[in-house]
């Protein structure tokens, strides 16, 4: 097993793909959960005066460090468990969708609380237990550390597609120490990307933090929709926002302008596509009802979330080869639309059966 390659994968592809999925939690960890509006009065104390239009960003990178250490610990522990459990432990697409939906809703509520839309969203703010706070002499430091640690641990619930591939590698190792080492090295490789983003946030001059605060709130809001959209894609819902938008503007959202017709070979309708870090190409097909379908999916050095191919309505869940071709046979279908997607619901497509 090439542990160096695992680290490099985290340092390159993994850092970017995980940031796309977990960046909202990092932004939430940095933003103190106080509404953007209603700035403090001049008579408030110094700690309150440090608030810029309601949301306080730390002046030091320690919260970023807390977040990353908690994330590294959580994934190392997960790798240990996966290695021990072997092939008996695997997250199903449905379970993944539920976790992504829950996380997306949490980030949505966080963003709405930052915009001060309604007092009810304040209940979604993560705070230390009162008993824990009383036992810590420095309450401010406890508050500063608790939220990043909790959110860092939460990242284990929404692994990106590349992380999922590493989790499968940990499972296949059949060894708890090897499994822990695999995820430790991979997540360690993703750390520089997260730290740079977080450190930049802590270094922003105070007179610019108002703009960054608003930007952070919109980022959390956007990533919450991305997470919710991915969850809906994973359960095959036609109401997923990306699918609705793709149907309205097919040429602008990665879908083929004209569905590619399946080719009939010895009575089987064959569909050929390529899976890479940009999605599935092509991703829109047309087939005929009453005849079996064979999907041929080619890959070439693919570690992205497209490595896990699923057709939710048929219960088809298939890991693709790193390099090579995988054939998936689908029995004859009635008229309708089959939606397929990657393991994170980020890249999807359809087969229209007439």
C-alpha cells in the first residue's frame, strides 16, 4: 500500500473536494454565532466592541487549529473502526443522504441566524454545556474552543467523495492500525488547504470584517443548499435544485444539450460514459422501454466522488475502477426517467426511457 500516494491525494484532490463539502462547517467554526444585524451599543464592554456587525471572527488561528485537530482525531478513529470492521461496515447512499441533509439544514439555520431573520434560529447555535463552562476558569477560552472542536468532529458525518474512497481503502485493509493510518495521512494531507483558508479569515483587518462576515454568511448559505441538493440527488429525487435548474437550462449546468441515444448491441442497449473529477460525460441519454440496458463507465486515474456510481431508484451502488471500465447491467425498464449520481450527489445525469 502506497501511504505516500494517499497523503499526496489528500494534499491535492482531497483538499479541494473536501473543502467544497466541509467548508461551511469551517466557516461556521470561525464565525461566532451572533446575528449580523443589531450592532452593539457604544456603552458595551471591550469584548462586545470587538464584534463587527454582530459576528466575531477570532484574532488568532487557534480556533482553526482546534477544528483541524478534532477533524484529524475523528477520522483517525473512524479509520481504526473501519479497518477493524472490514467489509461489514459501509455507509449506504441513503444513510449518506440523511447525514448530508441534516448537516445542510444545520448550516442553513446557522446562516439564517447570522442574518437575524428570526429568533428561533438562535437555538441552532452550538454552545458548551453549562456544567462544562462552570468547571473551566477561563470561560471565554472555553467558548472559543468548544464550537470549532464540535464542528471539526462533525466533518466525519459528511465525507467528500475522495474521502469515501479512502474509507473503502481502510475497510479493505482489514486491519485497524492500517485503517487508522490511511485516514490519518489522507486528512493530514487536506489540512493545509483548510488551514490557509481559516488563517486568512483570522488575519482580515477589522475594518474589512463586516464585508467578510456577510460573505461568510452567504458561503454557509450556499454550501447548505449544496449539501441539501446532494442529499436529494442521492435518493433520486427529481426535485433536487440542480436537476430542476438543469431541466430549465440544460446547456448551462453540465447536461448534454441533446440526449445521446443508446446503441443496440445483440439486443442490449449500450450506454458509454467517462467518469472523472468533472463528472460523467456525457450525462444525458435516451433509451427504449422493454429492453435491457448496459452502462459502460470508463475511468483513468479517478479518485473523485464519481468513483462511486449509484442509481437510487434501482438500488444500484457500484464502485468504479481507478483505471479501467466497469459494466453495469440494468433490466428492462418502463417509460420514465432513471437518475444516476455520484456518491456525494454532486454530479448527476439521467436516462430518459421512451
